[in-house]
C-alpha cells in the first residue's frame, strides 16, 4: 500500500495518544509551514478527547506565539483553533485562564479581514459563558468603537452585536457609557434581519438598567421599535417586544408607548395562535414579552382603560398549556382589573 | 580483602612457598554426593606428565633457599663454560692466511667433481591457457517430458486492478472525512442544544427580570405616591396649626395692646413728653431771662442797699468815733461823703 494517506493540506498525524503532542511539538519547533499543522490540529480538536488532551497538556500557551506570526493564514488558522476550543467548557475556561485575551484583543485591528472575522468568532464563543462575558467587559468600549466604524461585513457585525449583547447581559453599564443606545438605534434599521435581530437583543440587554430605559425613551428608539414589531422575522419581533417590555416599566416609557399606539400591535401579536408545537415553542418568548409589556402598560390609567376592553383576549391566554404564559396572563389580568 | 587467609610467594631462591592460616573445616554433608562424572584423561596427553628422558631435566633444587655461595658457584660455572668454549674456539686449527698475491680456494680432490653451487637449478616453465573461446551454447536440455502441460498468461490489467487497489485508499480518505464530519456534526449539535437551552433560559430570565422590574417600579411609584400624600397631609396639618397659632397670637396681642396705648400716653404725658412748644419756649428762654433780669435788678438794688448799709455803717462808725449820735447827724452830710 502507499505511504500514509493524508488529506491535502494537512500534516501527518500520529496515532492515538501522540497525535496532539507531536503536532504541538512541530509547532514549537517551527519546522517549515505551520498552516498544515494547524489544519490537522483543527480537525483533531473537534474530538472532545483530543480537546481535553490539548487543554490539560498546557499546549494552549504555545498558540500565543502563533497568534503573533507574520503570516495571516497562520493567524487565521490559530483563531479557528481557538474558536473550536470555545465550543467546550474546559476549552473556554482554559482560554480565560490563559494569557491569550490581550493578543486577541489586539488582533481586532488586524490587517486581514478573515483574521478579524475569526477573532470575532472566538470572542463570541467566550462571551457565551458568563465568566467569559465578565472577562470581556473591559473590551466593550473598543467593540463599540468597532461597531461605530461601520467598515465590517455583515457577518462580523452580527458577531459583534451578539458579543455585545452577551456582555451587556452581565453588566450593561460600560456599553451604556460608550453611547450604546444611539449606536444600536441606528443598527435597528439595518437591511439585514440578522443584524436587526442582534441589535434588538443588545438593546434589550441595555434597557435593563434604569439609565438604559431612560435613554431608550429619549433617543427616539421607540418609533423604530414599533416598526420592528411588525417585521417579518420572528426573532426580530421577539427582541423588539422585549425592548418595549423593558422600556415600558418607567413612566416615560409608558406614556411614549401609549402615544405611539403600541397597544394594538401587541394585541395583534398575542392573538395569533399557531397550532403546531414547534411554532408554538418558538413563539413562546414573543408571547411572554408581549404579555409583560401589556402588564406594564396597564399600570397607566389610559392603558388600563384600553385593556379592560380587551380582557377576553387575555383571558383566552390563560388557557394556554405553558406554565409561564399562564402565570404572565394571570398577572396581566390582575393588573388590568386593579382599582386604586 | 587485603589479608588473605593463605598467601604464597616466590622467595628469592626461586622456590615457591605457601602458607595459610588455619581455617575451620568447612561443613560438609555426611554423605558424599554420588560421584560426579569423572573425566579420565589420557596420560599421554596430560601436560603435567613429564615426557622423555628425565636425566637431563632441570629439576627444582631441593633446597628452597640457596645460599649466596651456591649462586656464586653457579655463576662461576657458567663463566667457566663460556671461557672454555671461547678457548676451544681459539685453539681450533685453521689454515694460515694466504701470502701476498695468493689466494686460497677450496678444491675438491675426489675423483668425481661435484659442483658446489648454491644456485639451485631451476627451470622456468610457463603455461598459458588458450584464449577463451566463446563457450558454445549448451544444447538445450530438454528433459523428457513428464507431467502435464499447463499454461498461464497474464492478461491486461490482471496484475494491477485499479478498482481493488484504490479501495483501501478510498476507504481511508472517505473514512477520515466521514469521521471528521461526524465529529463536527456532533459538536455542532451539541452547541445548538446548548444554545437553545441558553436561549430558553435567557428568555425566561428576561421575562422574570422585566416582571421584577415592573413590580419594583410599581412599588417605587406607590411608595412615592404614599410619601407624597403623607407629606401633603403633613403640610396641611402644619398649615392649620400655624394658622391657629397665628389667630391666637393675634387675639392675644390685640388684647395686650388695647390697654397699652392709653397707658403709654399717660406715662408719656406724666414724664412731660407732651408739651406746648410756646409754653416751653417761654419757660426755657423767656422766664430764665426774666428771672435773671429780675435777679440782676434785685442784685443791683441789693448791692446798692449794701452799699448804703455800708455807708451808713461807716458813717455810724465815724460818728461813733466822733462821739456823735445819730440824732445829731445831719442828713446832708451823708450825701456829701457820697
């Protein structure tokens, strides 16, 4: 038979236990071209066992040198590798405890766009973990700056917004401090649905603290949101409903929403009742947010008056099977029928 | 081990000595083991056995320590033997040296002459093989035919069949790719599950967060409202109290002050603060002047009367001096003296 059969563009892989250490040894010694070695490593790391071996063998630190290599292909592959690491909990924790975050944040300004995209993938992976989001909080101003520069492609924008929303869920203050709300408001009217979805999600995270709510009301975001509530994409509608829900908690939000005639829109969203389980599950979030928004709006006298007429609709929702929707509907009814 | 139990050495006489310390007898078994296989050696080939004539053998001297005289005697003997040999050599008869111009040669005197030469007659022979002729081809050995005739032929493509050869390679390639893709798909599924779970959690969390915030807000509003109302109430109460106090104070002051005015006026008038200016003026200016003038007038009169009195006194005294009485005095002379 012929010699070792390898896929093109990949280095030879040793058998069993030695596969990962050998490849890392090759990386360390820097023999020849590093890209095939990194490609083989990428293939191997998909296997959880090998990933565990990489993490516990302490090989992650070696990747730091590769991150600072001159060849953009090497950097891109290394970032791909790191992104695969973030797919597992041990990998995420190893990344967080290693010193790789500063070089990664420097690579945000890298010259090659594919490198930047991969770095964003890595950061997004890290941000899914709460501890990771916490560690990424110092980077938030820089990320906001990147967002405002608007020279990135759509995919990168989506990733950036997703990272920002994860970080803002942990702590929204840095993003608010760097003018998050106006910036995201501009992104809400982007042409691509994924960008709108992520921007709305980030806005929802930002509107949790009171400052955020006030800014949302002041910066004229609510009219845009009312448009988004009638968007085609379900996720966009869900997230927009979430922002309205958060904003309607403060009095200014309530009055603005009532002025903009948000109530009928929300009621429309509630009244659609698809029959399949799958669709129902996906709409669950939308229904919950709408109910909560209506509850907040019902605390204003004008809203209460309007909603009292719509009481049957709400009562129909109490017959829903899902526990959370049931509870939310009951709360809504309670608030609507409250008299001082 | 430096101190061995036994030691042997060659002493200067050339003898071999051996001495050993007493040793305890080694314990050995009571019964001998069955005799091991004995190797019988041939005495003829045993090196330890002396061969040949033993008369002239060099035997070891019986004395182990030959003394110095013996050694010297032996050396002398040796020297004597050597000397004797040399002497014998000297005494051997030789032919005298040849005279000048002559030469001695050896001659054979036998009947038959022998050639004495050291040159060994040798003949040179040489042999040369014939030039190699090409070996004629061996005639084809065709053995008698035995067995069956069979023939085989390699057809085209039988040695190497691409399809079968490529299969293992394909298997490896496809297997690796499939394995890799399986891993990746599993990983993606896992991630998708995780994300779905995370999303569900996030939704619930957002929901509950909104609810919590709404309730908080409600609480805050109600509390503020309550506080405002309480503050308002307090304000009202305070105002009422203030007005009551004011009214009471007003009444009291009125009462107090009602009697104040007449009293004040009375006391002022008593102290003389109300006066008629003309009267005052008269009092302060005119009257003192008047009084002063009157006083002055009176003073003058007083002075004049004093003078008069003094004069009278003087006159009186003069008259007394003169002894005259008053009745005799003449009124005109009074004025004279003046």
